[in-house]
């Protein structure tokens, strides 16, 4: 029986792949395996296998509540010195192999107990600013035990006599770390201590106080739903060499709010308020919406820029959008454009890519010779009437007509 349970635990551990982290409103299921150790009159170095399944709900991004069920086995040694130390339990002058007084089981060198548990627990993440989330856990639950000998699994004497209830209430405290490996799958490491309201986990009660159990587990988790917030696995903490003035957040994912650290050497995302000193913008640009188009006559859109107003210093006008419209582009190309996460960009109507981050837009165009050109500007990415573009359009139209006349 013990060998089968140990084999099951080893197979479970061998199948571990990864722990997803639930955002507010999300559900996550976990499957864990590990070891459990008993603490009491016979405390020693014995460990037994344990498996556990749970379902968690994210009440907040950093506060999860869950229900879980576990099955395991703890063990303890019975040495000659222990037999001599408790004559009322083992019998005066008893040795290993004798029978317990008034019982049917023999005194063996090792005893064990099956333990099943059902718990309600609360998890609190100590930080949400890094991908891996260390947490503390506390909860209440019940365990059911069956103390017996290890070889023939005969109930120990006090269990045979019904001296104590086998279903026991308990309190759990502990901690762990949840490491997301993808949007839905992740790895979790946990360690917990269970205070049991019973002195009979080893079938023997003395005045030393209640017995307890400690468990160490590793497991996989799966997010059935990731909740209303963005998956935490999309948040990146990256180093950036900003000697040339490049924004340090251009390769961060967008969150509900967004800001850079004051030293501008890493990216900081948050949910609802900025991290670090200073205020953060109330929200990041919504990359799921199409790029703002030109203003419509009689509509409530942005007012067109007067034809004769130039771009701000350090920028020039480039044609984009319907004929006669353009956008203001920085005179100097962005430094280190390879840092921009183009896989998160959206495709514009002309086939170019647009990436919006940290209050700026980055546009990547593929030129006829196969090379690419990256330009940058200040959000919002909005086309407005452009005198230069209108003149260019008229000039190109005249040239086209002249070319057609020449061919004729």
C-alpha cells in the first residue's frame, strides 16, 4: 500500500510541467504532490506521500480564496527507547513484537496513518509587481486519520477503543510561490504547517500538547478563466540601455495604467495606480481599437489642424490616411527600434505596423526595396489635414496626367 502511494506521488511529480496566476474574477485549478511529516511524541525523520487538488477564485489580483481536498499518509518510528518511555501505552517491560496491553495489534518498529483533508483557505500575494508571486496562506479545515501498524495495518489500541474522534479540526498557515509559465499553465511550490486540535495523531496522548503535520508540495495549475485583468504572464520586467533617450517602457505590455520607474531602467505595470514615486496616467492606450481616422464633416471627432499650422519643433509632416491628410513624425528615427515588441502591434490599412506604448506610437513600414523604416510620434496616432500632403497629392496628380499625355 505504501509503495503504491509513493509510486503515485513520484509519477505525479514527474508529470509536472508548470502555475497560472488568476487575475480578479478568474478560476484556477491545481494538482499537487509532495510529502507530509508528523510532529508529536514520536517525531523523527519519517516522511509520507501526499497529493492534493484545489480550486481557487481570485477575489482580487493579490487575494485568492479556495477549497481543496487532500489524501496522504504520515509515518513514525517506534524505537525501544520510546517503548520504555511510555509504559502505560506499550506495557511495563514491553519490547518490539509484544502485543499492546488490551489490544490485538503487535508493537511494530513503524506505525502509520492515512490522512485525508478538506480545507477552506485564503492566499495573499506579497507582491504583484514581478511575474513570480510569493504568497502567504491561512485557512481552516478538517482531517480524518486512521492510526495503524505499518505491516498488517491493524488499528492501534486507542483507535480500537474509540478513545478519540478520528475527524479533527485544524488550522493551516504557510506560504509558497506561484510561477506563471504561460497564460494558463504554471508551476507552484508550497510549504504549510497544520495545527491539529488533537493529541492523538499518533494514537498516544500526553501532556506535551497537540500534534501537528507539515507538508511540502510542488504542482501544476491551470487557469480555467484568467479574469478581467490582463494575464500576468504578459507583464515583462526588462532592462533597457537608455543612454540615447529611448523610452524604457516600449517593450512592456500595456496594463490598466502604465509608467516607468524614475531611473528609467525597468518597466512597471500596475492595476489602477502607478508604482513607485509620482502619479501614473489613468489608463494606457487601447490597442484593440482601430487607429483614429480623419475627422468627419459635421461629426464629433477631433478638429482638423488648420492647413497652415506646422508640426511642433523636432517633427515634420508625413502623408498618411485619406488624400490631403498626414501625421507629425519625429525628425530623428527612434534609437534601438529592435527593442519594440512588434508581435504586439496592429496592422494599419496601408499594411504598416503600429505599436503604441508609453504615450508614443511606433510605425514600421516595409519599403519597396524590402527594407523597413521605423518612425515615432506622440499619441494619439491621429491623421489631420495637411497642407504639404494636399500639395503633394495635387502635384502627383498633375505628374500622372502629364505622363499619360506623353505616352499618347
